[in-house]
C-alpha cells in the first residue's frame, strides 16, 4: 500500500461550498474568437489563491489494485501540499514541497523521503512540484506552451494544442473557459487529467472532481479525487514530523 500511496501523490502530485456544477455545458462556444483572445480569457479565469483546503475521497488504482481513502488536502501556493489520509482513523500523512516528497504511515510505522529525481525513477515518468500543484488546481501543466498553442473548436469546447521538441500538450476548455481536460505526452510519459465538476467560491471556479492517469515506461497509475468540502484562502497549519522510531522504506 505504501507504494500505491506514493505513486498516487506523484500524480497529484489533489468551507462554504455550493451545489455541484458540471463542467460540460450545453452552451455553444464563440468560434469568432481568435487564439489570443481565447488565451486571454483563460488567463483571466485561472484560479488565483494563496491557500486552498479540500476534504473528500481519493481512489487510487495501480496494477489492478485499488485503494480508497478519505483525504484532507491543504495547499499553500508555491510552498507545500499537505495530505492526511484516513480509513475511519488517520493512518498516513504526506508533505510535498518544491524540493521533495515526504510520507509516513502509522500502521507499519514506516516513512519515506524522496526528491523528484528519485520520484521519476520510481514512477518511470517526470513529475515535479509545479506539475502536481497545477493538476490539483486545474491550471495548465505548462503555461508557456499554452501561449504558443494552436486553436481549434468543437461544438462546446475550445481545444488548444502545442508540440515542441517531442512534447505534445492538449488543453480543452468549455464555453466558460474552465479547463475540462489536459494531457501531456513526450514519448515516454503520458499524463491525462479530466475535470468533471467545479464549485464556484468567491467568484472563482475550483475543481471539485478530477480523474488523472499517468503512464510511464512500464507503469500506469490512475487517481480519482472527489471533494465534498472546500475552503479558499483560509488559515490553516500543515504539521508534519516523522516520528523518530519509524523505519525508512526502501523504494525500488
């Protein structure tokens, strides 16, 4: 289970809520808009925050094994992502910073500390802190590539695509310029994230449900996050300290 948890966090590595708002709308898009106008609308609608907190459930699948846990996720932009997992009682805690991922679980009294170079070897795919934060907050995986992207239309969505130096990126936005899907492929890594619903809090759209998959050379991990409570720009702590008597996990 420890590896499943770490792999799932690598993907994500994801009070005052309102009713569920499906992402896919019946509204037609404006096909008269040029690429720069669509990109500007996306930039204007991007989630702006200092801190976020979610409570809900996570379902992780890898090698036909599935694990479902209740999670509390706290995020301070550019600082860290704190996750507490529980099944009736808390059993695991994760803290991700721009430098590393730390994890401990109480059942077997074990812990792990890995930087993102080690995490790439473990996953078989490149993952860094910015990618995890962008996935959780429905931001483009690479905003610089989005600015160079080409625009196409479907009946209900704007589709932007970019390809450079073997890296292919595709973003799909609905008529309200909310991100409903993004995917990245570079020949050895494939990442796809679908955002199934949002909640509107303080005039901003916050992802409420997402499905993510990451495929590397010989590994595929699928993660589903469904949140029931959200808090935008609230104050909270992210306590994390590995107990002295825990055993370090050897990660292959």
